[in-house]
C-alpha cells in the first residue's frame, strides 16, 4: 500500500488489524485491545492524550461493524461484537462525522498574519469597501462583523500578509453540504450530499469516515458463502504497479472469493446502450454510470434530471444478471457506490483500501501470485470507463457516425458549476459526468497516484486492444 498522510496510515492500520483478527477468529476476545495496539502507552498522541486517540479508534471500529458509534458508546464490547455477528446492525449513512475527532475548525474568515509590515500605503484598508480594516498597534486588523469576505484585502496586500482561512471539509465539498452545530462540530446535510468523498479526503483530522461492508464480507467468507468479486475498471495498478488482473484474481480466490468478474464486461454493454440512446435522443443526454454525478444533477440542478441516461451503470447491470444463491461484491474507489448498491442487487461494496487491508491481513502479496484468468473478462471498451473521457471514447466506438454528435465532459464536479453545466447542455449532445478529477482513477478510496494509474491503464488497454485485433 502507498500512504500520503498520517490519517491514511492510521486508518489502514485499523482496517488491517481488525481484518486479521476477524479472519483468525479472535476478534471477540481481542476487540477491546485493538485501540491500545494502534496507540500504545508510549506513543506520541495526535490529540490531547493517548486515551482520546483510542476513543476515536474505538468509534471507527464500531462503524466498521456497522454500528452507530454514539448509540454504542457505553455498550460493552462483548455485546457490541454479539450484535454485529447476529446481524443487529444499524442503517448507517455512507458518510458519518466522528464528533470526538472533529477539531471544530474556525469558520471562513480573513486573517492578518505577523507578516503585516504596517506599510505607509495601507492598500488593504483603502480598498476595503466596508471600512472593515483599521490599523492598530502597527498592524492591520479586520472587523469580522463588518467584513463581507470580498477578498480585496488579500489581492491588494503587497506582503501577502492576509490569508483566507476556511474549514477544510467545507472547502472540499463542491455542493455546500457541510454545516456546523452550535459547538462548531461538522455536520453533513444528506439532502445536499452527493457522496463524492472529498470531505473524507479533505479533513486533516480524520473526523469523516465511511460506512464499511468489509467485516460483513469477511464474516461471509468465513462462513463459506459464495461471493463473486466485481472488479471496477479503475482497479489497474491499485495493489501494485507491477501486479496484473489475473494475479489479483488469484489473490481474491486465495482469501475465499468464489468467482471474479471484470466489470469492464458490463461497462462495454453500458456504452453500447448509451450509444443507442444518444442516436435516438432529441435533447442532451447525460451519462449515468457515476452515481455522485447523478446525485449532483438530481439534487443541485434537477431541471436536467430528465436528461440522465436510462441505461443502468455497469454495477447495476451486473446486479441485474445476478444468479440464484450468488452474492455480489463490488470492488472500487467510490463512496457513492455504497449508496447505489442499496437500490440494486449488489450485496456489498468494498473500497480498494478495504480490500488492500484484507489482503495484508491474510499476508497475500498480489504481485507474487500466479495468474488465473477471471471468470468473466471485459474488452478494452469497458476498461476505458476508468478514466475521464473514457466513457465518451467507448460510446463513440458503438456509433455509426461518431462525428455527428457534439460531446463534452465534467472532469470532476467543481464549486458553483451550475452556469457552466447549463452552457454545456445548450451546446452538447452528450455530456460525460465524472464527480472525481481524472475519473474513477482519482476516486476518494484509491491507493495509487492517478498519474501512475493513468499510464498503466493506457498500456493495459492497448494490450487488450492489440489482442482483440490480432
């Protein structure tokens, strides 16, 4: 695994350790000690003390068990484990805020730093339209009650002494779905949230966590359930830049999966059906494969809701083909797929982080595995879905006259992009919408840098294309 922040290191340590205990059958006895293993007595605490860090770890574990961390705060670990095993779990939202972990960051404001030189020009004060800046004790001072946050002081200060301070989670959210309570703790407005996961990646305190199916998957594997893994096209290079999909297939079967399907096979069918819709459509067609994009249109610009393609996403299409007695596990980079699964025939959703932790717990090195062909394989047109622009490219392969249609794409949902989208709808026949920059390879729960994935994916697609044409 690759790490980029301390938050990810801690998160993956917890995922790996609790997976290991579950696979070994010792979770019931050891669950109360996991937090201490993550943060031992001699550790340098991230917060006020090791006990606070452990409390947050315990909250994370409860969410991993699909239990409300607030309701189970004073419940014994024995009863907590018992409720999980017996299936007495809670209907958790895909994203939750751990109040104990939230730093209560200051609201948006402009702040004068020590870099202020008390210059004679005073351009900050002179350009303030509300006279909210005064000079006191040889430094500029901003009256927050009068400030309208226009930013002119920042633009005019010759010493860059004024900074714009914002809550990282709020700043990351493209749809203003993050609020605060009376104590300054972050809250998620689920009526606006599109589950893009940017707040998850943006919070530097690890206070936002995602719902997990990982422990339920492990429980089913241990009970001998026949689970089929659905590999999202963005899975290329996620577990090792040298690892192949056939090696990953072997690794998945080693930890207990019965079958492995490349979801690219269903993505190819999705592209063909959307191409047919495009040829028949009178207005502008919006893609339907990215659920966060669909939620964005439905919640933020509902006037374009009727433009969304009726074609099922590749994951939904796989669910429609589900066989009797089969359990389907989608493996991908998304938070929003966890929500989409609840309205489809998909049983579980695992992120790449969760699967990597399961493999680490079982000490399975993907790149060292022998190669096994997946039970269902897809062609290059399906693998194209992993990157921004790939869906459009795939659809064009199915069109009789590709040049007859104007296409555009949303490569990552931006703040306040409503007017931009309206213009795109006026000019394009088809709009590919991807909530994440770079497409699925830039998803919130990926492991590998998107630049690396993009290059490896291109090579992989060319290999498949060459094989198909030979």
